[in-house]
């Protein structure tokens, strides 16, 4: 690590922080000042696009006052949180890390922001990411790449890389990202922290800048499972502004599982896949052996669709993106071309050609192509059929098992610039994460291992839809009993 935790303030869990606040009348202000100085100190990581310093300090003062007055405290009282730059916070800038939203200020709060603030959280800033959440490395930002705090020459993963690094480097306590195909789990994996993508429909997407609406889900980064589950309790639940949200009542997650034995499936093909780093593979198999020895049922099952998940994901998400991003035309908001005396269509073209980055343009083109007459059935309809098959297959698996176990990523963090000219290899590395978004199930990356190259990696667990409780129980078990597990090859 190239940084040190401050001696004056250190954060381990929300629970411990709340105990600290009970002893310190100015505790929230102490915490916010601590994070503000850390953010400055590690500015070179480029994890924040903007720090909401005056607001955060004001909110901290207000919360310290509330405690003095003996008011009932919210579940996230004083918790310092970063939000990915795709989540709207009223009267604050939001850009999706794109030039096309230059100068745009949010006119309403995302539902998650309302819920965070109502629970007493302090939003400290907006986190850098891949433009419109498209990417796996956080290099596709119009505002420069994000760096991995463990090795600044490496990527932090993406697209929510800024949110991941903010937690990894201790620049805030927890953060929100968005996960359309792995953008919370994969950066969590590369940074050695916890990353949760809840069930599709668990957290309102109102106020989340859309990439691919039938896949997008807000996710949570944290350093431990209890914090992530507490944040989920606060930000999930029904919302009149999102028609895809579930009306299931909000639940509290008792994450202690009291010696529960889990029925765990893993996809044999996934662990034998040629792209998987041999050391990640052997660590996963050692973990599987250990889980079996400890009385869990762990079974390798056939999964004949593995080769289809990445193409299906890229056909469907780019189609949705081409439609969602059509609103950025330079007329209503954001960047507009300066070209004068041109036809409206040429004005749109001039704006979009300059406003969007290379990867976003590539995806809009691809999405427009798969939706075009003549190709619609061959690509879009076919991909939808495969998605249906995957959903059915997943239901069958969860009839017999509690958990599906997969690697999170086939490799650990790679060098900045290494894959920028090879989008296909970047896409193929999404092989283990897109499945959960195609099927809507919740998935988590739990940091368990250290590679001999010095970088961390985790394992990914999934449960049936809306069974976050089991997912947390299993993840907690992994963190408590199998973390810092010594890989025999290391
Ligand atoms: N890496 C994936 C992509 O580039 C995932 C992105 C995401 O989850 N937002 O599409």
C-alpha cells in the first residue's frame, strides 16, 4: 500500500463508527474532515470527479447537532458515501464521465440519494467511471483513467472504478456504483473489497443515468458484509417512479447463519475455461474442496450456454444503449456543437461525434445495427431468446441449489492501456459477470485471495432472485472462515 490510515480516525464498520460517534460530539465532522484530506492526498488516483466539500461539512455539522439534541438517529447516520457519476443528486453536477453532459446539473434526486440522505448519510462526492458505465477498466472516462490504489500502474476495473478505489483507498466508508454487466463486482474483485449487485428490481433506478435499462442495477461497495447489507436495507424498496421495482417489503438481514450448510453449484465449464488465470482457478478449486470438507454440498454442473453469455449481453445492451442515448442530441442539455449554419441532422451529428467518446460511439453503432431492419431477428430476437433460456435454466438450478459459485473475473487487475486497443478481449473478460444481469439474480464479489502478482481477487456468489439474505449469509461465512486463505501455489 502506498498510503497509511490516519491515526486520528480510522473506519472499520458502520457499527464501530456509530460507537465512536457516541463518544465524540463532533464525530461526523471529524470523519468528513478526515476523508476530505484523504481525497486530496490521493487525488492522483482520480477516483473523484468532484468533491461536495461544503455540503458534506454542513451535513456533518447538522448530524453532530442532531446527536447533541438526542434525536433518533438514521441507520446510516454520518456514514460517508461516494456516488458514481451516473446517479443524480439535485443541484449537483452529473456527467456520466462524458463530455456530452458537460455543465449539466441534476434537477432532481435519484431515489437512492433521497433514501441515503433520509437515513443520515453524507454524500462526499461523485466518483469517476467509464463513460456512460461502458467499460471494464475505468479508462473510458472523458476525465482521465482511474488508478488502482494497490498499484497505480494498474486499472481498478470498471465501469465503477472510481467508486471502488474510493473505498479501497479509504477515501470514504462505502460507495454506490451501477452494475449492468459486472461494473460493481469486477472492480471490487480488482480492488480487494466487497461489491454487490442486488436482484434486478431491488433498488430503484429512478435518477440513475441509463445504459441498458433491463440490465442496470445500482450496486454497493464496502469493506464488509454487514455494512453492505445495512446500506441495501436503506436504499432498496418500492418506488412509484420505477415501474420495474419490486413491492416486496424491506427486510433486515440477519447475516449470522448459525452453521447453515449450503447447497452450492459451480459451472464446470466456467472453471475449466481457457481464459481463466491458472492461479485463480486453483484457488477456487481449493476453496471448493474446503467447503466440501466443512460439510457443504458442492457440485460441479454442466452449463452449456457459457459461450453465449457475452455475445448475448453485448447484442442486448448495445441495442438498449442506442435507444437510451438517443436523447443526447445537444438541444435539451449538455454539450452542443458550436458549428453554425448547419442543418438540424448535421448539428446532431456534429454534437454527438464530439460529445461521445470512442467506446460509447462503438456501442451506439453496434446497437443500431442489431436493431436495424433485416438484422433485428438475426441478432436482437435471437439474443432475447437466449436470455429467456438462461432465465429458465437458472430457475432449474435454484430448485436444487442455494448458491451458484463462479470466479468474478478471469484475471486480476491489468496494466493501464494494455487492453485499450483490443475491445473484444475486454468484452470477453466479462464472461463471469454478465450472467447475473442477463438473468436478474443477485450476485456478490467477496475478496478472499491474493495472487502471487500481489493483486487481490475474489470469488463470486449468486442466489435466487430476491434472496439477498442467503447471499449475505454465505458471503459472511466466506469472509469469516475462508478469507486470507493461503493458495497452495502462492
Ligand atoms: N464491462 C461491462 C461492459 O462494458 C459491464 C459494464 C457495466 O456493468 N456497466 O458493458
